[in-house]
């Protein structure tokens, strides 16, 4: 049945191509609510705790209230579990962090009582032009070295993540992707996940994510220089395009040449 869901996902979100492996992982530990036309799955929602992680209604069958019906069933299920708030999209390691702006779905949810206080963007960096003449590459801060973290530094890395952004602790505790660190005075001052193969969407072939700098090391240019170091590393590995997901620092990453490719509205609703 996952094949049917994956087919519907591809029809609903052709601009967000994902692998079957990622999609199967996305469905784990979630409740899937399906809409049918006869025996054919034509829409579905994916619910986990108080989060509607994804809602798809095949446009070929539009105008029949499939999306509204799936949303209502999802809301009723969440309410039956004792939750008082519904979040659309979910955590930063999901397919979508919010509602994709480029499919006209924002109005659909707003008409049903959802409100968005902020947006996040997906960005992409073409590596062919990165580091070319007249492009901006920040200088390395004095006394800072960039390298990949070693296994023996696991505890120090988690301590740095907790200081910079404790919401990422789960990601760094579970992720097996390489982590580049910035080291200053023998301590981890910054970190980022640098994956030569870990892009979520198939129009990119590598990814950088969860870029953080500990509080006492901020305002030294470490963060942007570290991202540039990661991009240079991926370019040397022969990669073509870097994926950067779910950030609000559009202008900051834009200095290096990252371009916004899509936006998500971070919507939620009180029950």
C-alpha cells in the first residue's frame, strides 16, 4: 500500500521529489488516513501525535472535498488523543516543516482556522559557481580550525549542540551523518551536518544542515565561514548542488549564493 501512497505523493507534490526509502521512513510510527475512489487511494493524511505531517489529495479527483474530509478526520483523531493544538508539517527532519506556499494550500488551511506566525525556506547552492571570482567567500576567523568531529568527541559535540540549539539534540543523538566542527582554543565552537549523499529532495545531491555556534563564540564570523568550508568540501567531492532546508536566515545564507527554492508556512490551530 505504500506504493499507492508514494504515487499520490508524487502527483500532489511534483516539485518535491523524494526517494521511496525516505518516504517509507517518513511513514514509520504514524497513523495514515486514506481516501478512496473505489479501490484506488486518491488521498491521504499522515498524523503523528498532534502533528499532521502531510496531507495529499490527488488533483485529478479535485472538487470532491477529499482534502476537507481528510483534514476533518485528522483533526478528530488528534482531538480524540487528548491534544488541544494541531501543528501542520512537524519537526525539522520531516519532509515538510510547514505548509508549502507554492501549491495554494495556505488559504485552504487559513479558511479552516489555522494561523501562521512565521515561515521557513528551503534553499539551494549551485557548487559550480561557488568560490568563483567575484563571489563572496568569508575569511576564516583567527584561531579557528574546521574539521570533522571524531567519535571520541561525541560528548563535547552534544554539549555544544545543547548550548547552541537544544531543539537539535534529538537529531544529533540519532544522526549518523558526518559533522563538521569549528574548533577554537581546543573546544568545539560550532558545528554543522555535512552530508555528501543526504539530500532530502532529489534535485540536490548533497546537504548542509543544523548550523550552530555556541553562545560565547558568536559574532566572530564562525558560522558563515563554517558553511563556506562545508560547501568547499562538498565541491571537492564532486557534488553539484547543496540542499539547505527549513531556515529563516534567508539573507544570511544568501551571502554565499544560496537561493530560495520554496517556502513553508508554519501553521497551527487550537482545538
